[in-house]
């Protein structure tokens, strides 16, 4: 995973956001980290965000991509509306919000 700038880290800290940069060397390790941490958001620079990564976090609300486009994000999977009457999160009503930051 590619690290973010110090300015970005400061921004997250100033907005009371915990930041975790994955050290996973493959998708399985990253999914394992996501499952353990249960983040509210996934952010990517040059890496892909796959269906397995999205499914790893039941609390996910936002997927953000730094840069242009979102072809590295499994948007179809992120915005699917799975039905589960026992889980009430924004994802189950609206899908996950997918945004890009140029």
C-alpha cells in the first residue's frame, strides 16, 4: 500500500479520524486486516478495492479513491443492495458511497 502525505495524516487527526495504512502484501492479507479493524471507510491511491475487501467490513459507509476515475473500485459490488433484515446500515439502503478526489 502506498502511504499518504503528512498533510493528509494531519487532516485525518484534526478531524478525529483513526488512520490505518495496510501493510498487506496481497488481497487476502488486506481482507484479513479489514475484517479485524472494521473501518467506516476504505481509501485507495493506486490499489484496487475488490468485492472481498468491501465484504470484509460490515460497517463500511464510504469508499474513496485518490486520483482520477474509479475503475480500480468494484463499483457494481459496492453499490449492490443486499437484503438482510437483521442489519441496518446505510449500505443496505443506499449502497456504499463511492467518491474520487483528484
